[in-house]
């Protein structure tokens, strides 16, 4: 089982002058879900190398078990520090793609042509696509059979009420919830900051940082069932 994780390379939060990047829990929790399941992992980002970490995600109140494990894991830290370049990634080399969130992707991945074509290539070839928190925003220009990939699909992503709570509704290029709805997605959400992930066919989305573990677990489950059914068909 081979999974590609695509991280942001963007580190400035709109016009605020503050730092952003990927949310540390959303990178580390899925990383260990995948690693512990025996997945062959590749990490990539638009610029390659070390993706920026949102400083807020590493505050004391945001610490998680996966983050603590990561900080004691030099091998994992090296993997994160040496991501491949997104433009060099090809869907035929992987079984699925997973996008961690954080605010960074809202600036360098949502309209990234390499990312858009890569997601379309995965989906068109029958492979799963997963994204959590702000990362479902990367789907907003992705199409499938001439329509938005999220149209008619049950989806979730960072809720308007969560963006309001962090006071960034006027900073982000668009609100993930509103955009998914505009594109015809059947948007659902749980209460703010609660774990909530949806699998609809080959599309998996998670609402917020707390949903990154559930989103990764859902992807492993889906891939396992797809491989089992492919094996049964072959037999």
C-alpha cells in the first residue's frame, strides 16, 4: 500500500504578517496511522524540503500523542524535512493521496495546477483522494467527468463557525464550507473541533485537526477493502 501525502510550502497568513503552514497534528497523526499500518509513504510539497509548521499548532494546548511521538522520532523528522517536489509526483506510483490541512494550503495548493492535475489523475484512475481541515479547499478547481469532484458528494471541511472562532474569516481566500457548498457538495459538520470524517465513494474528507486521525484511518480502511475486492475479483 503506497500513499502520497501532500503538504503546503506556504508560511505567511494572508496579509496579517503572521506565520502559518501545515497544522502539526494533521501531519503527524496521519503519518503514524499510515506508518503503523505498514504503508509505504512519500511526502511532497510544492517547493520540496521542510514544509512550514504553523506555530499555533505547536502551542501547549494543542499537543497530542502523535506530536509527542514525532518529537522523539528523528527518522520521522528527517522524512518531513526532505519532502519531494510536488511537480515530480505521478499518480501511477501510488494507491492514494492524502492532503493534511492548516491554513497554508489555502494559498499555495488550492489553485496549484500540479496539485489539481495530480488529484484528477488519482481520481480518474480509480484511486482514493483524502483531505482534512482546510485541505478540502484544494478540491475547489478539481473536476471529474466535467463537473466539480465534490458535486453530489457528502463532504466536510473546516466549518465557517470554526473559522469565525479563530477570527480568520476575512483573511482566508475563501471559506472552505461555503466553497464546498457552492460547488454542489453535500456539506456536513459536527460541533466545532470534534472529530468528523466522511467517506463517500473514493473521496474522504475530515472537518478539522481532530479529524485527521479518523480521516487517515478511513483511507487505510478504504484501500484495504479495495485491495481485498480486487484480490477476490482476480481469484
